[in-house]
C-alpha cells in the first residue's frame, strides 16, 4: 500500500470517505422509514401490509399481474381457496 502514489492515495481516501458518508445517510434514512412505519402502526395500519403494498407498487403492472395469477394458481392447487 505504501507504493501508491500520492494522488492515487488521495483518490482512494476520497472514495472511502464518500462511501462512509453515504452509509451514514443510508442509516439515517432507514431510521426515518422505521419511524414512519411506527407512526402508521400507531394509527392502526398493519406494517406487513404496508410493506407488501410498497413492494407491489415498485413492480410494473404486467409483472404484478403475472405474479398474482401464479399465486392464485398455486393457492387453488393447494386447496387454500375454492376453485372458481
């Protein structure tokens, strides 16, 4: 490591410091998100359901419809819902 040039060493240090700052920001955002979930739970909303809705909203409509169709098929096959 001692054979790194000064500018390369400085560049490496800059990358490390940027990553450290971003990790701190990420931790702060995660804490903020936990607080919002706690607030929602305090008003009567279910955290697992909120997470599921957020996960579904991230998917495009076609992907979500395909996943829902597969889930329905599997549930019927396992006798978890009556066949239509």
